[in-house]
C-alpha cells in the first residue's frame, strides 16, 4: 500500500524481509515485540517512534524514518550500543517495524517527535553519559553475576529451569552492552552448557580447557550428564573475574592487558605500543563466531626476528560481517620490515598494521628461520605454558612453535615427540588425524605451530600448522582450521582417566585430576551438601600429593554453617589445584630407541607401538571400519603384508594389489631394484582402461626405478616423461611431473627445477589464498577450478581445507571432485564414510560415490558394493564400480552370486558390459572352476551364462566351460543348464 506524502507506508508482516535483510535481527526483533518490550508507540509524519526495554537503567529510544525515494525503505536509529556500527536495523528498530506491520492501530499520532528520539526534528541534544553512570551500570552487572554464581554454588544445577537459563542469556546480553566482555561471554557459555544438559545433549563450552566446540559424549557417559569440569571451570572464571572487577570499580587500577581481556577498550593508536622491523610469516588463518555473536577473522603470525607470536583480527558483529569485506590472508608471503602497533594483552599479541613492508614469497630460507626461532623441544613449550598460566586471567592456551620430528600413535591419540623422546599430546580429533595424514605422507615432520594447554591431566598441543620436509624441500602446511570444524572437548569421567593412563601421564597428575573432578561434581551438586564425608577422603589424597595447605583448606569448608561462605575459598582451592596440575602434567616419554615402536613406512615421521602380528588387508579394513585401528597401525600391517609377497606375485596381481593406495609405497620399494621387470609391470598397469590408483602406483614404481639408478633408469624416466606430457588424467600428469622433478632436483639441473617449482608454487599459493578467503562462493569456485586445472599436487592441502571447511556446499562438492581428480588416496576413507551415511545425507553420499569411482582405490569398493546391493542410486553406483575396472570384477560377481536377484538389474549387466570382455570371461571362468562340483553348481551356471551374455566373446567361452563341466551330469537343473550352454554355443540337438 503506497503512503501519502509525509506519511509512513503501511506494510504487511509478509513484507518485513523486504526491508530487513538480516534474518537474525528480524527474529530478535520479533521476540522483543512478542515479549512486550516496546513502550509508547507513536507516529509523527514519516517517522515511527518507541521506547524499548533493555539492560540499561533507562529504555532505549528508537526511531524509524520512512522514505519512498529512490525506493520505499526504512532507516533505523536507536540509542542502544549497536548504533556505533551504523546498521540500518538493530533488533530494537526491527521490533518497531514488526509492531508497525502487525498492529499499526496501536501507534498514537503525535504532533511532534518525542523529546530525545534519535532523528527527531525536535530532539534535544543528548546528554553525555558520564563515567559515573557507566561505572554504575558495570557495577550492577558485576553484582548480578556474583548473585548468579552464589545461587548456583549454593544450590547446584538441579533447580535450574529453562526460564532461569533465558534470564542468563539476557543477562549476558546486558553485560556485553555494559562493556563487561569476559563476563558476558562466560555467562553465555554457561547458559549454553546448562541448556544442552537440560535438553539431554552434552555441550562443552568455549571457555573450558582448550579451544573446543560442542562434542559428543564419551563412551559410557549418560545422556544429558553435565560435564562437571567444564561447568566448574566456568563458575570459577565468573567468580574470579567478578571479584577482580569489584576491586577495580572500588578504585584498584587494572593492568592494560587485564583491561583488554576483562572489559575491553577502544585503544587509540596513541595507547598502543609501536612494533617496527617485523618479519612476519602467517601460519594460520581462521574465521569463527563467538558465543556472543561476533565474527572474528584472524591471521596468526610468527615474527622471524624475535620468535614472538602475533595476530591480526577483524572483529565484527555478525550482522555487519555479512556486508563487510573480509580481511585478507597473507599465506605464502613474508612481510619483511612490517610496522604495526600492538594492543595490550597476552600472546599472540594483537596488532594493527601501519605498513605491510616488502612482501616476498615464503621460501625455504624463511622456513629455516622459522625452525631456528621455534622452541627447541617439548620441555621448553611446557615451561612457556607454566609461566603463562601464573596469571589467573591469562587465556588457557599459549601459542608456540616447537620442533618435533615424530608423531607417535598410541591408542586413540597422537603425540608429538621431540628428539629427546618427550611428548605433547594432540587432541582426540578424527578430522585432525585426517589432515595430519595428508600433510605427512611422503614427508618428514620438522615442527608444529599451534596452541598448548592442559586437557584434563594431559599437556596438549592444538596444532594449526606443520613444517614438513619433502623431496622438494620445506613446506608450511595448515593442518586445522580453528572454528571450521568441531573439535573434541575436555574428556570427562572415566574417559579422560583412561586416556591419561594410556598416554602415560604421571600418577600424581592423574590423582590430582581425579580430585579436581570430584570437586567439580560437588560444586555442580551444590555446596549446601558439602560435608566432611565428601571432603575428608579428598583431603587425604591431597596430603598424599604433599598439598598440606590445600588439604586443610578443604577440610575447613564444611565447618562453615552458611554454604554461601564456602564459595570463595572453594573456588580459590579449585583454581590453585589447576595451577598445581599444570606443573604436574609434564611431558610423557616415548622410548624411541627400543624395539617397542615401529616406523610407519608410508609416513616416515609417524611411529606406532609394534604390532605382535601381521594382518591381511581384509581384516585391517574390517577393524578400520569398526574404529578399532587407526590409519597408521593399518599402514604398518599393509606394508608388512605386501612386503611378504614375492615380486612375481606382485607383478602377476596388479589387481587388486596395485589398486590399494596403502600398498603403493611398499610396491615402489619392492620394485625399485627390479629394473626391466618393474617397467613391464608399470606399463601393464598404465595401459588398463580403468582403475586410476593402479596407474598412480605405476608412476611411483617408475619414480623408484629412476631414483635407484642402473641400466633401466633412462627407460623409466622416458616413460615418466610420456605420462607427464600426454596422459589425459590430470592426477597422473601431476604425479609424473613431480617424480621427474624429484629425480632432476638432485642432478646438475637442480637449480632450474627449483626455480620452476618456485614459480609454480607461487601460482598455487595465490589460488589457494583466493580459495580460502574470497568472500563469494563464485570466486572460490573459480579459484578451485583453476587449482584443479593446474594439476599440481601442492594444491592438495588447500583443496582438503575447502572440502572440510568451506561454508558453501557447492564448493565442498567441487573440492571432493578435484581431490579425486588429483588422485588423493588419503581421502578414500573419508569418502567411504560419506557413502556409508547415505541414509542421513543423500547429496554427500552421491558425491562420495562419484569420487570413489573416479579414484578407483580398492578400499572404497566394499562400500560401493554395499550401496549397490541396497539399490542406492543404481546407475551412479554401477558406473562407479565399473570405473574400478578389473579389480571390481570378482567382488561384483561374488555379490551377485550371493544375491542372484541383482542380475535382473540392467545397471549390473551394464557395469559388466562396459568392462573388458577378456577380463569378464577370465573372472567367470575362474568362478566356474572354483564352483565345479558344488551341489548348487547348475544353478550358479545359469547365473554365469546370464552375466557372460553381455559380451559375445565371454558368452562362448563361459558356455563352453559350463558345457564341459556338466557333460554327463544328471538331474533336471543340470540338464537345463547344459541345454542353455549348448544354445549359447549354437549347438542344436536332433530329435530321436
């Protein structure tokens, strides 16, 4: 409905989205209106006015100004803090427009704009809010948090209902508006924790011991059980922060870094410290959303001059982040001579660039300097953590670059081990294992960069990047995107206890961790129930750990009659025990020189506990699928098994052995000294029409022959050159080109090879940056396709990051295809899991089926056959199975033997029809010979004839074999099968 001149257009509720683009703000506004939070609705000329209840002492003044030129629209003004972001619609303005759409009759018509309304013509000059008023609002917020913590501490969580959780969320919003940033974030985390527990879902807060997000419950945890350690950590943080701010508001000054951490401040350039002469390398770039709905885009840097860690951040409310150009990443560059100013705070120090300096490509020399600036060992990293955590308000984690050269896979967790055998644990995170595996295949670990902290009783490193050394030199590879994927939370109950024991944590650290956990349980229950029966056994255990003062303090708590009087000392004790745990949770030791560990052939920087037996590939696959074996132990079994086979068998069994990506390194090592025999086997694999992994293995075999030297070297190199130049398969071309570069890099032309590789790497990094940071889906897709067309294996880490972390599903889908195109066998198990989840996500399963077929790795065949047997996407799955080539024949025929009804599907026969007729005939002839003499052979013979009917050559050979096998056989079924075979051969029997 159009508006008369000088009036406000009437709108319907369905039109709200046309004026308010941010769905989140519209939802918040609707809730405000429905909750009766708007007062004094009024209209004057082309303006709407109201007052909105908020967390402040006075309601906010809200104005909407309507204009019909150049197009109908509303512009909002509000006195809430969101006004500083110059947004058209804060939630209060959105609520006012909701009111106008739903109930225009409730607006009083005014003769003038209300006094003080923003944007009103008669508005008086606003009165500047004095420091005393702001301080009073902060004091009120601190008091509310203290009251909340006291109530929870005394009564526990059992009485918390949904209404109280909603009050916490509103309190957190008010705390943020009154600049109590840490209290706001922690209160939101607490509300989320309690809401998840009430809903029967385990939620782990972001403020707990480590950079984690929501996690699934550990084995044995009851549904909806409160993670008490995470809860107690939050309560302790809230109380200690409130006490610190109470002293500050009473006149005690805050250290600048505490100001930044606890309340925040707009630091002017004159308040910040200058930092000149920086030489910065970005080792991580991330985008994440905080619990209070702020988007943080962050670059993490290491300064090559000092070894210090810095960060550059773009921090925006979520509604602004959608319309603001994202900060750029500096991956693959060195910012030499950069200048900046640094904010007060903790490492990594936040900086604001004033001059980016001279940019140059990140080269081997810069990476050698990174290694020189890294901490020399695990002990130095733990010392840095202990020093950092002496400040109770310091973040839980401290950034480090630490030299490590081995990953030790012990049970479900990995450990990073230095040259002394001292170990830092890595989080139990399957996504991290996937990405580390992709970075370490055919490369040697030199250092890890990330954040170190304590997870339960385990000193833990959350890695962000790795420096690895491959055949062509050093590389810096991101291994995880903070916020891009869920991470494991702190382990709870028996889960962390078992993990700590398995990982080799000290008995003292485990005992102290158990005491803290029982104290956390007591706090969750409520200090009203804290009795000597609870405290005396715990105090005795503290004395066993020589913590006499802490034991005495604990035993004295039940003697205080008022439970509220117990809270401060309880939290003080809990915090002191955490600091003691940081000191006790030292590095664990891995005996690198003994016979108890074994290096993983596929990953030279990874070691595992030496297996007592050697398992065949099918058993390894079964245990992997059941989650009972990690990829590194599986790789050891594969290497042992294939190494035990004689070369003749490997040559004669290209399928399925050469089609198993885990067998590739062993096959290459075995064939390296065989010269002409190796070249003949590789040529055989390369000429097969399907089965890409077998061809990738053939290239690796040729590379091994070249590097081994001898008379066959020249012929192998020539064959690699033909593949690199003429192969239609981009993955094959890339692998062959890399193989030639590795061989040539050690010779006289090494300098030219390195120069060419550097130029190509610069292009890869340019596209990888665009893929990771471009603001639109279209730009990222363009970069992704360019990376795939470039056909360089150095693009694999960027493609994996896009597959795991990109916000757009279309980009993730194209990344999956690009990874398959480049022959990334590290993704096989991930794709197989996606296909196995076809009942939950049909689109992802379809992507996985295509990718598995294109890769042709035998490890993916089983899941494809299972999907085919279920009738899932029969055309797509049949094409994927066919793409495997000969390796799929025997398993497919075995499946059809077990499920004869599948032979009625056109897709099954079509898959066989598109395979080589000689291979089909050979497979069926082997089955006839193996089944000959079985009681049901006649029945199976009819099936074999039907399958052989797809090829004339196959039909005649199979029919002849069946006729010979059934000659002289008696019985109705045998005679029917014999007659069918004779008919296929064209034999017509005359009547008597």
